[in-house]
C-alpha cells in the first residue's frame, strides 16, 4: 500500500536553514505536498510540486523532488521562530492524499 | 482562517454512544474530505464527497458514515464509539474533486471518548 515516511523531529537555531525530508512509495503520485500545522490549528498548504518537476522555489521555501529515489525535501531558508510547527509531507493520486506522520520543527532563538 | 468551519470544537462522550460532526466548506467548494488525526495513526483520510456524491473512500470504519447535503455541508456520523476513536477530526474542502485542487482544512473537532 501507499506509505509516506518522515523523520519525527528537527531542531534548528533561528537564522539557520531547515531541511525536512520525506520518502514515499507510490510512484503514480501526481502531486506531492507540504502542509504546516501550528498548535491547535488545522493544516495549511505551504507548497506543492508536480511529479514531473525536480525543484520548486517559493520565497524562503525550496522543494526538491528525486523521483527515482521517491524522496522529497523541504528547505526553509532563514528559519524563524514562527516557523515552529509540524510539517506534513503528502502524496496525491487521483483524488486522495496520503500523509506522513509529520515532522515537528523546533526553532530556538 | 481557511473559510472551512467545523462544529463542535470539542466533544466529550462515552463509549457506545453516537455523535455527529458537522462541516461547512468554503463558499464555492464542491468537495469535502474527512480526516482523522491521532498520535499513533497520524493523519488518515476517511472519505471524500464531491457535489453530494461519494468520490473516494479511505480507512473509514463501518461504524462511521458520512454524507454531503444539497447545500454542500457535510456530516460525519460516528457510532458505537470506542476509546480508540478519540482523535482530532478534520474536514477539508476544495473546488474540484482531484488532488490538483488545493484542500483547505478546518480547525478540527476534538473528540474524547471516555
């Protein structure tokens, strides 16, 4: 079945870059997503990448996709304390999303 | 604020009971999705409706059911509740029915089964 794996925790200092990694199994995924969840809130779409792309940049966010290895990463440049949250990787087939268990990013001043 | 509303915010009930969770999608969105988030299982897709019809089914138990009404709001019914059903239940909505459509998530309903 489909599976999405992420590391559970990442700690960085303010101003550093953060890299959150994700692996997935479904090679037919059309889109791959990164969502952010702040405490007590729902999920918010940060960015997504179409499966035929290698990279997508959106302000401080860079998504890299290695389709051969089924590896997705999210790089946050100049990480701020406000970036502290749980980040979910998700893969999308036709109409459903499969989420990883989330990576908790803790940014210390 | 995503524009998706869910009621109630919190629900505490006993084992064996039945509850109904309600979701109103963003104006103009035709698709509604239900997800369950728990510590051990993570975020699991339950079911999707598109314009009143069931579109996709995920890991939804037979004790759970959902529907989407003509005004596009949706309800998730959970019956014969067990302790393990305690979780955050999210609703999301999107304009279209495929994963190319961005899903907007509501704030969730936290269900506690005692």
